[in-house]
C-alpha cells in the first residue's frame, strides 16, 4: 500500500501546483487585458500565487476585492518576482477592499503613477516579525496624488506604509503595527499624515530626506491628529538599512527634513524618543551626493500631548546610550530630542537660526526637551526650552484638513 500512498500524495501536490498556476495565469491575464476605465472585481476567498502580479500602462483602473480578510492574495512560497502587486506607468488607479499576505519583497509597489488610491487594503506578513519579511507594505514611489485611506500594514522589515519621492500625499485613518517603521514619508513634497494609529513598531512615524535619490529635498509635510503609542518593538531591519539605526522606543523621527509641522498628536509611551529632530550627520554615514542637504530646518512641534512611563530609554538603541551618559540617575528622559546640529549657513552673526529656518517647540502638554549639541561633541547639552519658544507660519494643507 505504501507506493500507492506516496503516489496519492504526489498527485495531490501536483494538483495544488497546477491549481496555483491556473489562478496566477487568470489573474495576470485579467490585469493585462483590462480596458482603460474598467473595474477588476476579485472574488472572496484565499488565492495563492507563486509570482508577482503586474499592471502597466493603464488608466482609470479599479482593482476591487470583497473586503479586508475576505479577498486574500497570498504569496507565501513566492518564487518569481518580489512584489505581490506592482503597478507602473499608470494613471488614476484604485486598489481597494483586499488583503495581500507574505510577499517575498514589497506588498504593493506603485511607481510612476499619477493618481494612486489605496483604500481599505491590508498588507501583512504572518507569523513573528523578522528580517526576512519584505521591506515595504504599501510602497508608492515617484507618484503624484497619493491617497492611503483606512489601510493596515503589519510586519514590514522597513516601513509598513511608505511614500517616497512623491508629491501630493494623504495618509489617513490607517493603522500600522509590528513593523520597523509604521509610517514613513521620504523625500516627498506636500504630505498630510493624520488620524492614523501607529503602535508597537520600532518607530511610529518617520519623516526622512535621504541622499542618492532622484527627488531631492521633500518638504511641506504635516503630521497631525495621530495616535502614536507604545512603539517599543525591537528593531528587526536587515543590517545596513537606514531604518536599522532607529532606536526602539521612537514615536516620531524627523531626519534631515525641511518644512515639517507636527501638531495635535498623542505621543504615548514611546520609551526612548517620543519626538526626535536630527541631522543626517549624526548617523556618521558618508555623504557622496553633492546635492543632498543633511540638516533639519523649519520644523514646528506644537500642541501635542506627551506621556511616557518612568524609566530609562531602551538600552538597545543609540539614544538610550546617549541618555544614560547625560542624565542623572532617576532623571526623566525628555520627550523631545534635538541633536543640535545646525547648518552654519542658516545662522545669523550671533549664531541664531534665521527666522524661517528655526526649530520651534511650543505649547505641548508635558513638554520637555534636550538639545544634545552634537555638532560640538555634546559639550553644552541643554534642557532649556526657551531658545525653541517660537512660531513658524502654518504649512499649506494638502488634504483640505487643517487644525
């Protein structure tokens, strides 16, 4: 009987592979053959794929499932390609009401799309978060008019919800947890991030400008009315990634970004740095991009709520080590950290920032801050908030929502 049993198992395995191949072909054919202006309705159920799906050179396409956790596209065991779904060189694309699971690389990547909407979409890596998970959940890059609404991202080894080198961005009503970075806006212009919950990540929200990218110097980024809490998850990013240097216990980190306004948020129990404002220079990474500007300027932090549990910052993070060196035993960790590295070209003759380049921190509940003076080897570490008691003009809205 044993040979017949083994033959049965082999037949069942072959049948499963054949069924997956049929589903892969059917879905990809529908994407290729879709007419501009059409809707691709996906059935309820779990559908397994071994390769990436792609949509290219299309206009006004809606890809619609039956709902989160009702239409599930699973890429567990993916052998071909990296992304689950890739959309490129397209216009007015809507992806909604579905779940993407366990892609080899990024969950959904859209590139060079003019008008991309993610609505009621979940991207997740099941099981324990680990470095082998894909880097990004939702990953629009070099796109115009990006809307991410009521989405969820879980388990990304870089950023769960990421928007890079894009323009005209709204991220709202979404959740991100168990990622290295919950939500990240990178080298992007005119972004509103609001009414989101980012929790149990290494870092809740990141606003970064990085070198060696096509689009330089993002700006006009507003982060407001978010609940950013309990982001103390150990960092599991692959070694060498820029986010691998983010300390667990980070609520919001602003890195080399210009024109950022942060207001109306609740920063709760992020145990290392509730809000950090730093220069790329503090990373001590070499800069070869001559067009890159490594300083954070024109940053306004106001009308937020800060709370944290008593105790030290994470010993695993860089800032935990800094705080252990500068704080007295039992002294509370400040909620807001500024590395103190300023662009000399933006300082007046008295060493003060020019009015439109200042770091302004005011009117926050439970406000406390530290200026590390890292530009002068931490010689004059200060917790005096007076130099930051200023006001910048409100940034322009992207979403139509204001304070």
